């Protein structure tokens, strides 16, 4: 991605969990009243850095909506192995949403689908319009979206994935990621895979046959236990592929033009940061406001200062 992205899409649900589990010491921070705030602090710091680094014209912060999705209807055991959200993290979601909205950032939660599907739809819509898109996520499933116009960034590891980086990391190209995931499965999301088919075997099969459909057409040629397991698990492969596929065709109520950040609600942010005792964010916010005010003053002073010729004529 040679230029700053036109659109930044933030996989916020992924980052909430990662913020909570990846930095235990920070994640366990709380107010003097015992209200947990660590995940809020990590996510807001991440968002602030992302905006500072890329200064996007448009941005959306996307969360999973509560309730079941179409994937639960496809497969009742989808994500059945995933433990529920810890109470100390659950209580941080409402204030986190309040801060994001007070910052003026477009916040999206779409019932019946996952955040991935909302991001996939918006990213592909923007790419078709000739825009450069940056998706902030740590989710490997998102690699299927990567193209000449769509790049991934993991701000926790400061790594980017473009098309070639996807090939280096997974040994398959973005257009093969769904088939790759269908073959290896996903323990976290409880997507069935094929027994004895791990990442290396899946990449080798896709390199040889090009796609899952190509592999299925030549299943009789695959030798040994892997071939036997593929033939036995054939009926689950299509289900796994559907579960792993990020939708890019949603009818969303928001347009790309509506993803422009609004002016922040200063009073609300002051109240939220104070209540949550996020003093570092309070200080940084005051500093940023002061810097903006100074820039405006300098601009105004330059615009109203008379030219040397004007000063001579006034003094003469």
C-alpha cells in the first residue's frame, strides 16, 4: 500500500479479546472502585495510534453484534468450544462503545452476521470503487480479503499482510485461504477440518490441485491416510468452506460516504475518561486539544497579519 489508506476498518471484537489476553498486567487495571478498565485502555490506545499513523479519510470500528448469526444456523456447534466472555471483560464493552462514539468514530454492529462479514463487505465495496483499504485485525481468516487494494495490519505485532506476505505466512495465496481453512479446520471456531491435514499438507495439496474443487475432482489420486480421510470427510468440506467464507455481499444500512469521522464530543470524553480514571488518556487528550488550538491560532495570526507593503502604507 503505497499511499495512506482511503478507508480503515477495525476488527474491534478481535482486538478486545487480544487486548484482554495478550497484556495481562494492563488488562487487569481497574478504577479505585474496582471497575475493570484495562481492555478499554489498550483498545483506545490502539485506535488512537492507528488514526495518528494513517489519518484515514474514512474509518469504521466494527464489533460483533449480540445474538446468533447465519453460521450458527448452518452448524449448531459453531464456536461451541469457545468459552464465554469473562465478566471482567464484558463489563468493559459498554464504556468502550461510549468512548468510541464520543470520539466521533463510526461504530458498526450488524445483527445476524459477524464483524468479519461487515468488514469484508465494506472492504470489497471500497476496493471496487478504486480505494485503498487497510483492515486492522489479528484474525487469520481475514487473509482471504487481501488484494492489490486491501491490506491487513496487526497493530499488536506491527506486521502487515499484502498478497505476497500472505503467501509467505500461509504458503497459499489469498484466494486459496478459504479452501486452506476448510481443510485444516479451526479449533477456536469449531470448524471441522480433515484429520491428519495440517497447514503444510493443506498448502501442498492446494499447490498441487489449485483449489478445493480441483482437489475434490482428483480425490482418488491422493494416497495414504490423508487420501482416505479426505474421502471420508468429503461431506464436511463444503460445510467447512461455507463457515470459513467471509461474506462480501451484505446489504448494509451505511454507505462508504457515511464513514467519515465526526467532531469528538469533548464534554462526553472528559466525563468518561474521568469516571474510568484513565488519566493518561485525559492528559493526552488535553495536549492534543492544546496543540490543535495553537495551530489554529498560528493560522489565524498568519492570515490576519498585514504584509510588509501594507504596513508601510499604513505607516506612511
